[in-house]
C-alpha cells in the first residue's frame, strides 16, 4: 500500500474517533502541517472529510454513502433484519449481528435495548476475537487449520478477570461452542455485560454471521440472560432457513 493511501486511511481512522484540528492530525501522521493539509484537501474534494467554521475536521458525507453501500451489499443483513427486530422487541435487549471477514469479526447491524443502560458498540466496530460471544461462534465454525492459525495470532488483551488469556484456553472454548451450538461472554469483555450468541447459516451450511443478545447485569443477572437462549436460537434458525440453510444444519 502506498504511503499516501496509508496516511489517508490513518486520517479517516483518527477522525472516526472524533473531530480533530490540522495540528492534531499532522501530529498523528508525524508529518508537517502542509503535508497533512494536502491530504485533507484531497479527502475534502471527495467529500470524505469536511472542515467546520472552527477549522476542525470531521468525517464527511461521502463516507456515509460508502458505508451504506457496503451494508447494502451484505444480503444476510437484510435477511436477518425482521427476525432480529422481532427478537429485540420481544426481549427488550441489545441485539447484534456480526460477520467474519479477513481474520476479523465486525458488527454489521445493531438493535438497541429499550433500557436506559446502553451498550457501547456500533456498526462497523470490530469484536474482540477471544472474549466476545459473536467472535467465538464465528471462529468455532472455521476449518480446524484456519481456526488454529487465527487463534495463534490473537492478542489476548485482558479486559476482566474472566477474560480468556491463552490460545489453548480459547481453542478449548471453541470446541465447547461447536458441541453446544452457541457461545457466551460471561463478563469476559466488560465486567458488567453478559452475552449469548448463535450462528446463522446459509445454503452451504457454513456460519455466515452470528447474532447475539447482550445484557448489562443491572438489567438481568447472568442466569436470566441464559433463559433468553431459546428465543435467540429460534431467531437464528429462522434466519438460517430464510438464507437457504437445510433444517438439519441450523
């Protein structure tokens, strides 16, 4: 990848965290302000960034249009939408849809809880591979050789006392997920959040996505979250059927 493209992508990633001044963006790139300004002007012309009256830069409408097109191209998102919306309405809890691509698990849809306590997550955000339920579901479905390769490359960042911290432990957890057909995040990524997830399969029988229910423990304790599993499994089986999966594979 060329240095110019790499720098432009770095600017967009930085602006994804919030508005920035020219000086801040030049510092991020470790370049002179004139170099950063040239890049920003090119991005402005493409409507990928814009500068406000206070001379601070923001992500532009061009990126929003691209992100919408990217989501439009994900057929499983449309197939899943009515089922996940119903699951969200029935349970009142946060529902996520995630997919595996290029060694990463990415959230591609989200339905917010109706409770005041909300999940910090958004469409396009990557899910940690070692301590989120959606990632466990999708990794567990990989061919064994690829699963081991991906797990060996995981950075086992510790987020809570329950976080999985080694390849061996994660592989054992993935074997468990394969056997039972669903995964959990029992306060592994955030100490106050419990989550359950299940696979969505297409006509090939492979997991093309994972759906999850995430609940803060101030709303429901862990044991009550597990009581939502039948509803989650019913939803993912219905989505899988609509996606062409044979009943035996769902």
